[in-house]
């Protein structure tokens, strides 16, 4: 009964075509599946990832035209982070995004990695983070997450030289994404907001068995605890992190465009998933039945702050209904919706997946 890492994260967007343009053409993600929300088939469900859509690389979007803007807060996601190779590729990403007119903050030294921040067209906060230097920079591998590690003073928001940081960039234009820059390593981490960090640890650390790899404070809000949970040594792609915020000040998250709907953790197979379902039920949580998502099987529950947490199988994958070479090029419907294809297609925004 091992959590393998992040499977995917699902957010809300308003415009399917605009979302494809941004994630495919700006960030270089492959559109690996265009389908519909199986529970509400009048809206697109778009999946982006690496070449085959491996778990841990996948970002998905429910396209809800006219959706109100979502709000971060307790019970919601603050941001998601994608992984880049090193400081050089991080600066290349900053230069590429800035030249495209996208506002970028950073690069910031987060001690365990370096990162930049920007927003997608709906306001979702995206971070691009380097893979290292890693968690052992301030405590040994055998003791990760066992003691509080104070952020270095020079990295705190009140001490940073923002003018110098803003001036850091790649010296040449970056009109195309190089092989070194490719974000195909997938996600680095997902950061959520909770009201009680000990209660959050009960869910991710004790109930789900994820390893706490760091206890520190939010470098931009030093009065807020910031803890990290991962798998094994806490490699990028396995990490969930949480900011502890006072709900009286932070408010509750509001679902909408630019906010996360849910995130999924990966397990190896359906037998393991059923074991997890029983464990969650035994802990007193409400858990959905197993749901057939064609590309994986899913169960859903909520953590103590109300985040929707999915546990999804790593298989069968996105090539189950179209070849790898053609992934994402045609609207795919589950067998039980195929008889309604004509009606469903008529209600969806046209999407030229081959060259928006």
C-alpha cells in the first residue's frame, strides 16, 4: 500500500482553446487527451503532460466557459510547480516568458531549489523549480523532516534584494523550447493551504504514509508553517506541501477559473487502490466508489481542510483508445457516452488540437 507520487492535478479554465495555446505552445506540454468531464459531459476535459502522459507529468483542466474567478484560501491549492533541470534553464524560462509578455517573479532561492512564478491566462499560479540542491542541504537524509529548519535570513521576503532579482535573466532571446528546457520531468510539487499543519500531517503523513521531508516556514510569510511530504527521499513529482494559514485571515478557497478542482496521488493497481479505500473508510472518511476514468481508476475523498484528494491507478494509460502518435488529436469519449457523440460535439467549443 504505497503511494507512488503525484498522478495529476485538475484545475478550472474558462477557454479551452486559450488553455491549449498556453500549455502547449508557451510551456511545451503535449496535449495527450481531449475528452469531456465524464460527470458533466457538456464541458471539455483537457490533459497535458509528457509524450505519453505518465503519472506525475499530467495537468488537466475542466473548461467551464463563463466560470467566475476562483480564490485561494484554506481548502484550496496555492500553486503547482513544474520541474526544470538547473539554474540555466530556469533563467531561459524567465526570458522566454517575459519576452512573450508574461509577468514573472524571481528567480528566488528557496534553499532546497530555485524557482520562478507566473500565472496562466486564468490566474492559476505556476512555479517552475529546479530539481536541486535538495533536502539534505540542512539536515542528513536519515533525519529529513524530523526537526524544524528555519529559512536562511537572507532568503526571507523582508531581506531580499528584489531589484537585483528582477534583473536576473538569460542574456539572449529564447524563441523556442530547447531539449534541455523541456518540462517533461513533470511536476515538482503541489502546494495546498490548510488551517492546522498537525492535522494536515495526520492525513498525508500518518494516514497516507507519505514521508515528511521538511518542516520549515513560508519564506514569503515567515509566520506561516510550510511542511513538505513526499515518497522515499522526496524526489520532485512526489511532493505535496502545505502552508498553514489562519482561516479567519485567509478565508476559504472558492472554486472557479484559475483554482484547482482536485489533485490525484498515484498507486500501482486496482488491488492496491481497494486496500486504500478500506483504510480511508476505517479512518472515518467518506470515500467514493471506484470510478472508471478509462485511462485510470479513481476513488475520491477529502482531507481535513476539504481538499478533494483522488487516488488513481497508474494504468492503463492514455494510449488505451488512440495510438501514442495520435494522442490528443481527436475528441475521445468513454464507451457509455459514444452514442451521444454528435450532441456532445455540437455543444463543445471547437478545438483545433493539431495547431491552435
